[in-house]
C-alpha cells in the first residue's frame, strides 16, 4: 500500500505556499495518479475502496486499495464494463455483449428502450424479422429487433400481438378469429373441443341455419357448431354424415332421403335377400383411352393409342335385393391401398386410397365414393386405379340402389415397410471384406433383418451385413425382415472382373447405332441380341422399345415397353418374359406393327452396379 499521508502533506504544503485565501476554504476533491493507477481523493482526504462511486455524473468502481478499475469486472456476481477512463458503460454493446441501464451484462432478458422492447440472448444477440418462442409464448421482432404489437402482416398472413407482445391464438380479436397458429382464419373450417365450425372471411359464422360450402350442405346449431346424424330441422328429418355433409338421394339404413335431403316417410322397410357375388371380366384395355382390347388380335392392339395393359371390369357388384320392391343394396367393403413412396425416403409418390373389392369403386378421402372417370374417347375407368373399371352406380340410377359403407379399413398409424433394397459389391475376390447396406422404403419403416448366405464357404455374412469372401464361386446374400425380403447375387472370382469393356446391340443380326435398320411390318418377328466383353461382367440386362407408331389422332403418345429382363441367379442362368435369354448372348424378340420409326434400347448393369445404354433406331416399312 502506498503512503497516502505523504501525498496529503505535499498537498498541504502546496496549499500553504499558494496565494492567500480565506481561512475557511476547503481543498476540492480531485483525481490523483501514481505508479499504481488513478484514485479519487475526497475533500477530507479519504478515498473509496471495494465500492462504486458516482463522480460528476458517471459511475466508477475502486478496488480494495482504492484504485480505479477498467475493462470487464465481475462485481457482486454481475459483470460490468468500465471504459479506459474508468466510467461504467450502460445501455450499449461491448464486444458483442449488451450492458443494461445499470451497467450489468444482460443475459437472456427483456430490455426496455426509448424505441421499444427487445429481447437480449445470453450471448448478447437478438432476433430480427422473425418469430421467437420465449417462456411458452410467441413474439415477433421487427428488422431492428424490437417487439411488435397489434395487427401485423407476416409472411402473407395476419396476426394479432397483444400489448405485451404475445401472439393471440384460438380466440376472437374484435370481429376476427385467429387460429391455433395465430393467423387470421379466412373462410375455413376450425376444429375445437366443442366441435367443428366454419369461419367466414369476415370472421362471422352461421348459426341455426343451413350453409352450402364447396358444393355440400351443412347445418349449424345455435352456437355455430356443425351437426351430424339424424336431425329434425323445421319439421323435417335430415341425415348428416360424420363429416357434416347432408345425405341426399340415398338410403340411410332402411330410411330413404330424397334429393332435398328430407326423409321420405312412405318408403317401406326392406326385406333383403342375398343375390350374388360380383361378376368380373379380365382382359386388356388401351393405355391411352381404356378401350376394351380383349378380343382384338395381338398385333392389332397397337392400332388404338399405342400400348395396352391388363384390365378388370366389374360388370355387376355383390348385392342384395328387396323381396318387396326389388330395390338393390350393395355393401361397400373399403380396403386401404397404401401410398407408394420414393425409394429410401418418406416422400409419397402416390397417395393412398380406398377401394371396394366388391364393386371396384374408389375413394380418396375415406368418406365419399369417387365418380367413375370417363376418358376422352368415352371409355370408363377408375378415377384413381386406371386399370380397373368400377361398377357405375349413378349410370344405373342411384335411386335404385341402397349403398352401405359396411367397413372402412383404417390406414396404419405409421407407414408399413414396402420394400428393401440392398447396395454393395456384386463381384469379389477371395479375402475381400466389406458391408452390404440396406435402403428401406419408406425410410421411417425400417425393420430388423436376418442376414443369410446361400453358400457361406464362398461368401459369409454376419448379422449386420458385414461380408467376407473365402473362395471362388457364387452365393446369394439375403436380407429378410417380417415384411420384406431382398436378395443380391454375388460372384467371387480369382480377380475382380470389373466393367463391361465392349458391348454391341444387334437387331436382326445388324448393328448400326447411327443409322436406322429397316424392318418389315405387319407382325413380323425379329431377334434382338446383345454381345458383351467380358461376358462375365454382366449382372443384369434390360431391353426396352421406344416408338411413336401410333394412330393419327394419338401421334403425341409416346410409349416405352419393357421387352425382357435377365438376372444372374447364382450360377450362369437367366430369366426373362420370353424365357429366351442366355447369359453369354442375352436375346429377346420384337414383333413389328404399323409403319413408323422406333428405337430399341438395351440397358446393361455390370457386377459393380455401373450402367451402359445401347440404342438402335429402326424403321418399320
């Protein structure tokens, strides 16, 4: 500790040596500096230690020896910043940290300023032009970081924020309703604990009255909630389905409701008698227009729109008949068709839907039956499953039928596993090791699998897909779960065969990839062959034909038809639609039709998964 007494004596000496003043004058408080730093001397010669002092409108802190401190200081459990002149910083940013009005570093707390409230994070940052969830409530901050209030248009929607900045939700603000997400609801259905109601664009809603919404009639009670089931309204009985829509021109149990939805009381109670199961016809229909091609000659089927598919027509549904009035009744057995997913993801490629196995009709929403679709050429087909023509009840007269939803199959709470794909080397050498990876579709439906090898002495695999090649030969690796199975055929050779170095596609024994080969039309057959080097490097061969040999009205319609496909099955053997392929010289066959041009395509997959595409244009004369 320095000798502050000496300093005081010096000050006294200077005072005495100064000009003569009144003997009542007191020495003024002043700043002093020595080799240890600055300190503040009071008029009585004392000085502050371990405390704050307010001097000339600013706060300073002095350490236990009375010296002024600077920089970041932890004082009383809080952090403060003191400038190089010792004055305390307040209401400002210091090196990315905010200090408040009292000078302390603000950690995750609200701060009120002349411009408004803002929220300081623990690291001193703050939210701008975005929502933030704070202590169970939502707030929105403008581009400068200040909390907003009142009606605000954010992201194309309107929200209301109370005076304290919290977002309003599930409530009325003046004459407008804001939903669970806080946005102003404009003409939409709203679900509450009391039931469904319909909010108009101006926030109003219908009470004790009918309302037509999107082509359907609904009735709302005195509080504005949608009603369901049998309801007596203005002296008449109506039936409203579970989704609130009014039934019309149909039977509800043994009660008939007319076109206006009213119960027709003079309809009698039916006495139902079983008649027959559904009657079906299996055949072929045109891909483009669904015309029945079942009885056409094979080579004439392309005369319509260019391609065809197998098809089922429901000629008569399973039904009952009333012994008294000959009214017919059909009980829908709605089965759920799962969505189709993109490989290895939870992204839906085709939505799920319901299909009645007794009449072929389909439903997208699990509530209502889709109308039978009519193609441009006037042929009927399913609205969702185009490969089936359902029985057309409206065409037969809905007034002649009682349609009952006997059962709706519920979709799974989580999507079931649809397939497994396996990735990994198909060509190995003794001593090679690695791991086969599985891709589950949909991705969230992964299941535990059991791994096996058809030939463990050649290629073994453990319970997680790790493999070891032991000797030359072939083996089939299988991954099987409760719901799906995948197989991979592997060849183990003394050296890895590698890639297909050369490949030639021949049509009728000729190969001119840049020049059309001319073929005779009208049903003549030609061989399509493939030659590869090395032959053993081929794992899979797929043939395809692309053509525009179409009727004049359908020249826009381009089709791709798979001709055949070959696989290695452990040993050198293959499979195809025509069963004519051999491994060393895969072979298929085409049948010509009408005059025009086409391209024969061969897609080769080698044992390492690489693909090679060969194309040969042809002209049919």
